[in-house]
């Protein structure tokens, strides 16, 4: 059981770092992110709410004990990574 907990916390920590750096980039490097969103065809007004949603998702994963909220946070992160993957793989 201890091995499973170690794997869970390492994977969650890496996912948290990825989302934290991503949200930081959205907040502090807004011009570059705005250019990327424009190139992908996304509206630029969702950058700040998207960063806030990522930070709130991290808070939900680490500090909220309700499993349903954690599942929704993981689902949101999956959709984030999924859309990022396909936006960068396909040339629109």
C-alpha cells in the first residue's frame, strides 16, 4: 500500500507543478499566451479565468477531502491536457 501512495503523490506532485507553471505563465506572460490563444483560435478573454480555474483545481486536489470535487478537478486537468495536445499536434 505504501508503494501506491508514493506513486500517487509523485504523480499528483508532477501534475501540480505542470498546472502551477502553466497558470503562472498565463498570469505573468500574458502577451505570449494571448498570441498562442489567437493562433489556436481561442478567445483571449478566457486566459485569466482559465488560470484561476487551474489554481482552484490544485487547491481542490490537495486540500479538499470531498472525492467528487477531486474527480472533477482531475477531469478538468485531463481536458486541459487533452486539448493542449491536439492543438499542438494539428496545424489548424
